[in-house]
C-alpha cells in the first residue's frame, strides 16, 4: 500500500468476514490477503490458539483461513474463536480464557489485525493518511453499550494509525454503489451481515456534483445471519442436548437454566464455554439431570471443540436452502448424530420473529430520513445474509423487484469506506 498523502484505507471488520480496500484518487482496490488456498479479498474473522510450552508464557495463534486450517489439523488441542465482534458492546464480556490466559476484546482484536497485516504481502505495511473503519448502526447484543464498543474499537485499531474515522457500514456500501451508477437516486442501503442488520437512506447525485452522497437517515438491529444460525440449532440440535429438560435439586424438579443453551447457540460464546468453571457446572448439572445423556452430549461437543464443524453444517444448510426449497442437515460428532430434512418454509417460520424486527428497523430508517417507501428509487442489498431468499422477498414485496439492486455482497462496504476516505469533508460521514 502506498503511504502517499492521498492514500486511504477502508476497513470492514465484520462478524463473519473482514475485507480491506485502499483508495487513491477516485478508485479503490480490494487488498488480496493470504490463505492456505491462495489469495482472497475475504478474510474470515476468526482466531485459533494453541499452546506453545507453558500457555501462561506463550500461545501460538493465527487468524482468518489459516486459523481454520490450524484448527482442523488439531481441533482438541486448539481454541477456535469466531464472531467475536458480537461482544464488542457487551459489558458482561470481560475476557476470554484461552488456555490459562485471559484476553480482552481489544487483545483479540489487536492480535487479529497483526495476523491480517502479516498476510497482506506488505500492502498494509505502511500507515495510510486516512483510515476509515466501518461500524454497525447498532451493535449486536441485548443491551449494547456503544461507548464501550467505541473504546474497545479505539484500542483495537490504534495499531493501524492515528487518523482513524468511524463510518456506518451501510454508508460504505452506498458509496460503492454510487461508483457503479451515473444517474441521481434516493436509495435505501440494507446491509445484512453475521451480527447486525443495518440501514441507511442516502441521496446520490449524478457524477460531477459537489457532493455525490448525502446520508438522510439510519437505523439498525443486532439481528442477522448468526441469529438465523441460532434458530437452526435451536430446532435441530438443542432437543438432543437437553433443552426443555429438567433436573433434580433435593426434592424438587426444576427446569434446566436456559443460559447454557443460548450461549451454545451463539458462535461468539460457544468456544468460550470450554473453560473449567463452565464444564464443571455442566458436569454437576449432568449428574442431576433427568436425562443425563443429553447434557453429556452438550459437554462432549464443547470439550471436543466441535463448534466449527457445527457452524459448517449450519452454513451448508442455509446455503442449500437459498438455492432449493428443501435441504438435508447433517452433523455427527461427540456421540451426537443428527440427520434432518428441512424445508425452506420451515426455516422461514423459524426466523419469522427476526424478520419482523429487521423490517421494523428498515421502517425506522425511512422514518429517520423523512422518506416514504414510494420515494425510494432503489434498494441496494449487501452483506452475506442478503442472499437469504426471505430477506430479498421482504424488499421485493414492498418496493418491487425492479427496484432491487445487489452485488459485491462481501466486499462493497470496504470498497466504499476507502472511497469515503478520499472525501475532503470526511467528517460529514463520521459516526
């Protein structure tokens, strides 16, 4: 990457994937990052750790696709962390215990960045004059603490440079889309990732205008692809792990606490359940449970570090249901074997409450902009979860299929953030 004064870097740190772009002048280019299978602009937001001697002294680690490779080579001797962006705004998250070491969010984030930079073949070896980092309109979590998330982001990204600017992720996508069109339009950007669904209403002027893009209103909700995954796990996996079951406490029969199951279905928390305290609590629960074998299966999945295999099985089902009206779910491991045929209708029924909240967030964006649905010229869908048919149908039914645009689902945000970094009035887009 050039360190000329005009250089800008757009950084899309996503729940599932991370993408980086650089800009100089009116164009932006994606940074191709290394991986075991070759170069790719899309870098998984994941970390893998392993012990090197005494874990209190040294941990081995890698990130992105290399983390997946390392984990698959030695799953039980590794700790695989994914979707950790989801805890950025969580005050209940203090640290992750990785073997014997406690790591805060910013520790995980700084390590992830160091590994990503090392895989860039020097393109990220110099600090850009401007660094634009995307952030959700609303962070994931039940009660997201935005000030805490900002503090953690500041610590995480400080290594990239001092001139760091935060911009709503859908605004980045708006700039990317604007670079593809030549006419003026009022657009609704709908960005669906792993952790959040974010919306921006933006006025795009024709090329040559003093200001190409003007944001009019925003809204977001901490629901997206990872929540859809949790619905699949809740319906296909949890019944075999004791959810809805009971345990004996002295002379009483009590319901098993739901917290274990909600953590298990959350990719950002599942790997962190593999710690002495949680496993000891689950073993105590297993001994008291009316169905001890079910809790035993949960313990085995956690202890044998099978979270990634479960994630992969769920992802395969979602992708298959995006292409077909029915698909087969398969997961095996730790004494657990699940085979289930799933229809798209059933999946859409499972995620119906989430779809309703997502649609309400889109309505809030329109209200914040003071724009009626009929005044939207185009809806630009981006983010990996936008490929879910139910998501696209939501907007097609409301705005008409002819007004739907898409493309660059995994890369548009980083591309646009880099272009924003070239604007003279950068502060106008700051979040």
